[in-house]
């Protein structure tokens, strides 16, 4: 009965979002209350469980989501994102430019959300395709897969942050491991598969599609930002977070390690990056800062609500005992926990059309079980993140961003974007298992 109710809850959530066009935040809350009543949780307790799940999720990542969106917004408006793209492509050359664009997506998607980053970088695709003679769809696949891999796997993106918080992973170690897996998965799913599909599929450029490529929201900066400054700013919060992890490893119980523990805290590190950006990027941004902040706050509001509601849904599943039952059931099928985490997240990703909701829900269910699972928290977190990468379907807004701006048909989008991401996700879980078996041998 628990399994049936779980499947019905997912079906209801799917219908509310897709069929009835209800906002994910409201749909998640409706489903959470409905599921709580269906499993006979008292009404008074149901409300408290949902509120606690919502609050505990945002307690871990709420500040960081807000700061991350502000940081990404200012980088984009200052032209730093485009400079990062130019810098990487200058290193790879024309023949390997799809690999360069894929890696650009991996880096840019750390501070900038998928949809915005794809629109901003999309204009690079046409010029690269014209200059190199490489199929346009190869570049579309490379960029889109690079963006979604980092979006699903590398902190301080909200989804991976929630996973790290729920599983209890050291952020520095998770960052290093996540970047390694993300780069390899991007090269295989973005560059490798993108090159493969580009040789077998042709796309035509239409006037209508080309008109859409130009994003009217992107403002031209007053002054051109340098590549060094662009890379320096995006590296700043990453370096600060890593300083905490490295200091704890090499100089524990030292006054200096206490300092790095403070500046390397996820919230403090990104706050420092935001403050530095506010000062340094002022000459490069047209228009008043207030407008940029207002836009950032609007973007942050919806993401915070959806993230919190996803945590509430996961809390109800845990309170019902459904999480324990699913783990026991799949364990009886002899499915290893890492593969279970990957499959579970992948099912939610495909069903709900949101990598973030899939990450939040799966980690909310498996997080409380980590002590009993006898597996490395880092590997479990990476397995969950790998499951959120692929199988983007028409119920995902990112699907239509790639479809429209990439000038693809629906069938081409499925073959290039959906399957490209799936290949990247499989690469991710394969790497996780390689690390797992190496750990077993040591």
C-alpha cells in the first residue's frame, strides 16, 4: 500500500504540474498534504511535519541560494560569463571547440542558472559553427549538457547543496569530487556524444529561430571586463570553501584554521564573493544596482519556495515510513544503494521535470538512512547527483529552452539533449562505482 500511495503521489504531482499547469510550489504542497492524509498522519501533525521539512531544507541552503543568484546575476550583467567562454575556447582551438564550449558550460553553470546561462552563451554557437564547419547541433549538445551536469552536481548550485546538507558531506571534498565527475561526464556526454550526434543529424537555421537567440534582458556593459577578472571572481567562492577543507586536513587545531573555517563557510564565502562583485563589477554594469537586485530577488523567491516545498514533500515521505520501505524493497531486489540512489533520482527527474526537486526529494529520503547504509556519504551524494542529469523531457522548462534557442525539432531535442544528458548521467554513476571499487580494494 505504501508503494501504491507513493506512485499515486508522484502521478498526482505530475498531473498538477503538467496537465493543470499549477506552479510546482503549490503542487508540491498539495501533494504533500494529500499524501500525509492518505498514510493516516494526523492533520495537526501533518502541518507540522510539512512546515519542519520546508524550514529545515531552507535553513541549510536558503541564504546560499539567495546569495548565489545575486552573484550569478551580476556576473552575467557585467559580461563575465561571455569572457569566461572566450577564454576557454581560446585554449581549445577550433577543432576541439565543442569540448571547450562544454567545459565552459560546466564552469558557468556553477554561479548562473541553466536557462539564463544557455540563453547568454547560445549566441556563441552560431559563430563557432560558421567558423569551424562543425554541426550546430554538436555545439548545442555540448553546451546544454555541460550546463546541466554542473547544475546537478557542483556546489554552490542549490540542488547539490541540498544533497550535501541532507547527506552530511564535507563541502570541500564534495566540491573536488563533484568537479572531477562533472568534467569527465561533460566530456563524454557533451563533447563525445555531441560529436557523434552531430555527424548523423542536420539542422536548419530559420529566421524566426535566429531572432529568438538575442536575449533582450541582457544589458550591454559600460566597460569591457577582462578575462582574468572574470575567472578570478568565479573562482573566489570556490577557493574560499576549499581553504576550509584543506586547513582542517593540514593545520587542524590552529588559529589559522579557525580563520579559514570562518571565511570558508559556504554562506560567508559566497557573501564575500557577492560583496567583492558589488565593488569590482560596478564599472562594467549598465543601469542602477537596484534593478539588478530586484531581478535577483524575484528569481530567488520562486527557487526558494520550490526548494522548500521539495523538502516538505520528502519529509512527509520519511514520516510515512515510505523511505524505509522503498530502501528495504529495493534492497531485497539486490540493488546496490548507489545504483538505487541513481535510479530513484532519475525516475523523479524524468517524472517531475526538475533536477532540483529530484535532488531534494531523494536526498531527503536517503539522508536520514546514511548511518545504516554502510556507504561513503560522498559517493552516495554523487550517485544522487548523477541521477538528476539526464532524461529531460517536455515537462522540463530546460527542454524548451534548448529546443527553441537551439533551433531543434522536438525529436532532435530528445536525441541530442535528453539522451546526451542521460549519457552524461551514466558516465557519472560509472565513475562513482569506479571510486567505490577502488575504495574497497584499499
